[in-house]
C-alpha cells in the first residue's frame, strides 16, 4: 500500500456538467480528492489576454481564498473565417450576460455574412487546464478539437456552441448530438484534462 496522501484539489468550475467530467478524468489518472469550490468565493473577472491567463487567474484566486491547490480551465472557439474569433471572448461573443443561443445566433450571422458563407467554416475548440499550487508553481496542459461550424444548430445535448460544432472525428454529428462519453473522448476539455492528469500524476510520484 502506498503511504502517499491523495492530492487535494479545489475545482474552480461550478458548472455541474464540467465538474462531473473533470472529476471522472482526473480520478482516472491519479489519486485525487476533489473539493467543490466554496460558495463564498466570488467569481473572478476573466479579463486575461489568453486562455492560459484566464485559467491561471481563476485557479490563483481559489488558491488565495482556500490555501489549497486549485484547478481551473478556460476554453475558446476559434473560427478560421473569422480570424480566430470569438476565441478568448467565446462566453461573451454577443455581449455581457447573453445566452448560449445568442452567441450561436451571432456566430451563424457573422459566418453567413462572409464570402461564400464563411468558406469551409473550419474551427477548433481549445482548452487550457491548469493546476495552481500554494507554493506559486503551476502545471498546465492544452487540448483541442478540430471541426466545422454547421449551417444550423442540431441536437440538444451539451452546452455553449455544441449544437453548431461538428468535430472532424465524428460522423457529421454535432457535439450536441453525442452522448457525454462520446463527446469527452474527443473533446478539447477531455484532452486537456487527460494531459493535466498525466502531468499531475508525474508530479505526485
Ligand atoms: P469556459 O472558459 O469553459 O467558461 O468557456 C467559455 C465559453 O466557451 C462558454 O461560455 C461556452 O460558450 C464555450 N464553451 C466552452 N466549452 C464548450 C464546449 O465544450 N462546447 C461548447 N461550447 C463551449
């Protein structure tokens, strides 16, 4: 039996879908005890210039509030015909406090306005997953999923831009037409957290 204690990590995300996915992936990679984000920790303003900056901002705020190691992630959708937009602004593409549907609507309108309806409509989700430690160090990993933006939404599963994102590694279905397991096997976040889990397991040895 190993005498090493499990790594205790506070999770920055309060989104139940993401928490379940992250917990499953990390628990498969290392001996970890995941602690939900305490209710009294305010949201940080995600005003970093990059996904890495934002993931670090979120994780560091939790380390400061709890004194424990913390894990955060940040995701952006990069659409080639839009020069990589919405990217780091994906959550607020159509403005502050908008719905997922508002963002999807804006994306489809912007693409339709491009020459040839946005050309090949290639895009990718990119996620940075980061663990920050009280000693000031951090460990991070990136994951991406390549695909195309569909001409209209399809499917009810998932969240965000899932109804209009058809990953290259599928049969033409959007992420919103897949089961959670199908999505996570090839998703940006699944990949980022599997890599982070491997890096944390290495650090724990
Ligand atoms: P966050 O950094 O994970 O909060 O993601 C920023 C924004 O990207 C979200 O508000 C969603 O609109 C979008 N997003 C993040 N992950 C996904 C995903 O897995 N599918 C679809 N949209 C996503």
